C-alpha cells in the first residue's frame, strides 16, 4: 500500500544533494586568517613573507588558490615558493589546495588628488625633497648618503 501525502504536502521526489559553495567559504577563511598566514611565511622567509603581505587572495576553486599581486616581481618571487606557501596555509584551506596561481593586478590609481606637485620620477622626487629639507641635503653632501632604488 502506497502512502499519499496529506493535504498541503506534496511528494518532493528523490533527495538531491546540493554541495555548498566551498570555494567562497574557503576564500573567506583564508581572508580572515591572512595576516597570521603572512606572518608564518615571514617567520620562515622574510622577503617572501613581505611580498606575500602585498598579495590578496582572489579565488579558491577546484583545488586552485588564486592570488593577486601588484607587480611582476611579486609574482615571479612567489611562484618560485609555492611549496612554502602551501605549507603554511591554514589547515581548513590547506587540505583543499593542490596548486597556487598568481596574477599581476596593478593597484588602482589614487584619484584622491587630481593635481599633484610630486614628480613621478624617483630621482626628481629626491631632488625636490633635498631642495625642500635642508637636513636631507646635509645627509647627502656631508655624510655621503646614497639613495637605494
């Protein structure tokens, strides 16, 4: 004998398994723990950790973690250290990440000031600062200070 659903109820049919959006959840987990993650990497390799601090997690899906960085130097350095980066991932994320991809995404230009008196060239900027601040000029002339570019 087959049961019929009571009034107001319908037979939903077979249950369909729905998988939660784990990529978004993993990305949020990593974003929340980003500062601690960067510090763990920095404890082992300061330079790599410093560059990683300027990166941002962008996507986590299908076993791939995608980061965005502001410059090609960051990408090249971090791509050479993906094993180190995977080693220090938070546990909740590490089990699902098989590889790391890194994209260069230039930061958006600062539009807060439309006119700027600051020269774009670093050498010209240094000359302007030396002209403005006597102490800085003294460092260069008296103490033979040299800028590091």
